[in-house]
C-alpha cells in the first residue's frame, strides 16, 4: 500500500467543506482488505509500542476529536487491539467536575499527560474548551482567541519537553452521523451509547463544522499537526490512523535498552 500521510495534514487554509469524509485513494480497495491490513500490521504496532515503553525516552499523546459517532472509541479498539496495555492509557474527557471547574481549563488536561515511555490516547480533549464552549455561547471571541493562543503555547511546551503530539479529527458527514445515531436507537445493545445531547449538538451541525475549521487552522503546526481523517468508512479510518501512528513510531528508530549482563548466571537453578 502506498499512501502519503502528509495528504491528511491540515494547514492554515484547511477547508472542512472541501475535505472529503470518504476517500479510499492509496488504501486497500475493499473493506475486507482494509480490515486485513490492520490485522497484518498489528504485530508491528505491538512491537514498536513495546520498544517505545522499554526505551523510556519519549512520550506520545494522541488526540481523537470529532462529532458524535465519528468513531473515537472504535478507533482505539481496532488500532490498538493487539497492543500490550501496560504502556497504553486511554483518557476520556466529559463535562468538567466542580473541582476541575475551580481550576483553569487546562488543569485537568495537564495532569493527564503521558509519562515517559507511555502512549496516552485522549477521547476528546482540551479542544472541547474552544469548540463546545464557543458554539454554545459560553465564551466570546476575545476569550476564544486567548484560549487558542494558550493552547498553542501549551502544546509547544509539551513537544519541546519530549512529547510527540498527534491530533486526529475524525471527519464524518451529517448523513453518516444520522445513520449511526439511528442504529443506536434501533439496537437495544447500543442504547447505552445514545444520549439526547447528541441530537442537540446535531441541530448545531453547521456552527460546529465552522468552529472545527477555525480551531484546526489556528492550532495545526509542525510540532503539533492536525490530521484530517475521512471517517465515513470505519475500515478506512482505522487504516489511516494506524498508518500515521506507525510512521511516527518507526521514525524514532528505537531499540530495546542495552543491559550489562556481566556476572549473570548462564542458567537459572
């Protein structure tokens, strides 16, 4: 498979309306082949993550953002299904607690950062504080600009201190979201996933899309790039996200740490 991951990177001219929610260019042709690609590359993901953890030289933070039903949980489940959980941590962010509200909005985010050798995956993130808050009118334009500047400063600090930061926007269409929400209503096993607030957010689809574009344009850079992942196809989404993470892990060229075995026994009695 030949697929240039740079094609998914957002720049300052990113247009959400002109970015496809389904795109199989450079990917395996069929759903079955895409699913098999993920299975075939899972052992490599496991090995690279094991070296990442053992070497203890880096930290990686993966942010998953997207409209409701865009597949944040599914991405984690499929891309990391074969990885040793010892060095992986998934952190979800919902409405802030009373304690969290008594601090600045980045307080709960900063204390959840990955430690050395760890890969942390955020299901939603500090970007909710410039998305939901603005669309619902809880912050004004001046506060939005302050927060965007603060987020850029915060992420620059993280990357300058050794955190590899990968930000994924899982881009789905309004029609695809409708279909996925309907499946949650129709299937009793998926009722637990349904929330009435999802319908409220759906009514504000256009303002959310506009704000995602604004936020991504303002915060995508070389140190903390945004990747726009066509997510109407779950199998395509998984291949793209996995490929991007694999390429960043490969680029580290990590190996297991050298251990001085002088004086060790040749056999265990």
